[in-house]
C-alpha cells in the first residue's frame, strides 16, 4: 500500500468515526424523544459484514422512522444541531414522495449528513407496508448501544434496491 492509499484509508477512517459519533448522538436524541429508529446501512452494516472503517468513506447516517414519527424525529435531529438543506423543508420532502429528508450539521469543521427515512426504499420501490419492514429487523451492538437494524434478508434487498435506484452506477454497493 503506497502513501496515497494509506492517507485515503486514514481519511476515510477519521470521517467514518465522526459519523459513528453522530450516530450515537442521533440515537440518543431519538431515545429521548421516544422515536423508535432502524439504522439503515452505514457503520453498523460495515461492522456486520466485517468491512474495515478505512475501506470506504460513508456518505451519511441513514435512519428509518415510522411515518407517524417523522416530525418528532426531525425535531430531535434539529435539537442535536442538524438543519434542513436550503429550499428543502420537511413539508417539501413529505410532498415529493421520496420517503426521505436530508439534514446536515457542522462537526469539527466538517459537514455531516443524516438522511431521515420514513420509507425503507427509494422510488419506485416505495409503498411496502411499514409493518412488513419493521418486522424484518434485528438488533446489533454498536459500542455500548443496542441498535435496531434490518435483518440479513432485508439488508440484502435494501442494498440491491439502493443499487438499482443509483442507476447501477455504484459498484461498491454490489461489493457490500
């Protein structure tokens, strides 16, 4: 491994550790607000499949809540310092049918992102009954936290659907 590869791995690890800390903050805020949450992909998935934190840089923390809890979840994220993207209010996200709402915050001079989902899948795969998705969850340890995550089968389907949604343009999803 040359110096550039080593530096890229170190940068990815550092970034992913920040996202891990953010996930702890998000989980804590949701617990305080009594909003059940499923963590989609991210660091818990990397750990479940044995992927090193330096392997690739994660984009964000994806969290799934029930539709009835979306506003409380967004308020919980705001309480931790997250804000909406310009021109992208929660009401707009709810109307578009995307099933998700991006929020950002600054951490140690770096912009981090959280994706608040109320649909487990992107269009055109939306519309799967919420209870069917929530019935396919399990728990995993993340440090001292017990996180709710998709079970192995839902993880596989979710990742494959994510790959299709990205127009099959992200081969790293296939590796996952």
